[in-house]
C-alpha cells in the first residue's frame, strides 16, 4: 500500500519483470520494484519496493 502526499491511495501501475534466468527460488529472493500512480493527482513514483 502506497499513500500519496495528497492523501490518495496509489495504485500499482507497472511491476518490474524478473530478470531472465532466475530460478523460482531466486525469484522469491529477488526484490522487484514497481511504479505507482495516484488516481487523484496523477503523480507517478517509480522504484518503489513491491515484494
Ligand atoms: Zn496524489
């Protein structure tokens, strides 16, 4: 859950893909980043921790 500075709840807009060649165990360890967008003020923040 991400909160915008305007008080809105930011929605996940895009999630980083796992790099090629990761095993499923590695995928569990890998911390993906995501981009979130506020539906109220349209602010976009990238490189947010997702997992
Ligand atoms: Zn906002």
